[in-house]
C-alpha cells in the first residue's frame, strides 16, 4: 500500500510518500480502507520531534485519525463507513487496522470527509462546551475561531444560546468567523482587540501566549478560562494563584474519561448529521503531499480542518 513515512524528525520535508506492507487484522480487529486522513497541529509537533501526547521513534507512519470503509472484520461492520482514531501513528496510509470496538459508524446523511473533520476537533469542541457549562446569555470568547476546533466552538456556543465573540488573525479568518454566526468578530492582530471584546464569562483559549494572557484578563469573576491549544507556540502563562485571586476557574488538561470523550464524539456526529453543526474543511491535499499540508498548518495559512485525500 501507499503511505507517508517519517524516517527522521525535522521539517515538513521529512514526510515522504512510499510503499508500506499491508496491515493484517488479527482476532477482534478490523481492516479499514482509508479515504481521508486527519491532520492536526499536534502532528506537526510530533513530526518535528517535540514533546506531545504521541511519541514514537522513526521510521514510522504518522497520523492518528482516519475515515473510510471497513474491508474485513466482524460481518456487521464489513462495508460500514467509519471514522476511527489510532494510537498516534499509522493514519497517513491507504489501510489501517484497529480494534473492532474502536470505530464510530458515520451516521446516514453525514459525508465521510465531514465525519473525519469532526473526529478529533468535534470531540474536543463538544467536551470543552460541556466542561465549561456554557449557558444561554453568557458571553463566550473563542480564540482561533476560524480553526478546526474554534469554528465548531463558535457554532456550539451559539447553539447553547451564548453571545459569541470570535477572535481570529487577519481579515480572511475574521470573515470566516463572521459567516459562522458569531455575534462579534475581532482581529487579534490589532492592538485594540481585547478592548473591543470587553468582559466575558468564558474563554476558549486555542492560541496561548500573549493572546491567551490578554483573553484571561477579560474573564469576569466567576468565569472560566479553558486552555486547549497553543497555536502561538506557547501555552498561556497564568498561575493557579492568580486565577483563584480573581475568582476564575482555570482549566488545562484532560476533558473527561475515555468514555466521556467517546460519547462526545457520537453526539457531535449525530448533531452534524442533523444539520445543527457543520465542520469547516478549509483545505485538502493528496496523501503524497502530506508535507505541504504540514507546511500550511505551521505557516498558519489554513482555515478550519486540513484533510489528506487518500
């Protein structure tokens, strides 16, 4: 089969397409023919050899989320459209093997590429909304609002009845955030962006660094600040002591048990099938151009989700 290999840590150019042995499912496993592979910022860090949730030594096939059709396994699954996560590697390939309990069936009415876009980002966005307890009438600030997770947070917070302030970098991305239905859109490359936002009840911090710190300063007493990403390259530096002194709940780290996250994935897939949320797939690359996909993500040239077409 065709796959993309990471034979050494480094820049995007170290991702090189080549041949790989076809995976063979064992007892209790399924073989999935991959149609789309997910790509994430975390995977660019993995490729560069930086610390993160996944770790493996080259040579390895990267990629953690895929969508396709079950080719072999239990009879009730063969032929089903599914999306599934792996264990941090193996996804940039034409075929993958996973435990039979791992895949999610794609609901009728939901396109497979949309389901792949929701696998990681939809789970994260849903878990964030639930953990924050967003309710009607609250003011919610979403950073990186034109990104994969951010674009879904805008929609989910709006669906919960919140007033949504979308922050993004540059006119192209703020236009996307506006089209998603945000009540107020600000460009955080402008010096006055925080003043335009004003006090908020909840911050979803996907940027970190100085932008995340400025957003934390906007949270009212009794509010919540959720750090889930570091698109700036650094986490927001806010101490637990500072948050406690201001009466702000500061959340970093896990968003629930594996069972909670699986339930979040199932829920958001059903919401998308019903038309109540729509993932933003901004760019697609052929499998052989995985390096270009990573380069676009690192250059912050992407809108929404980036997929590899296998």
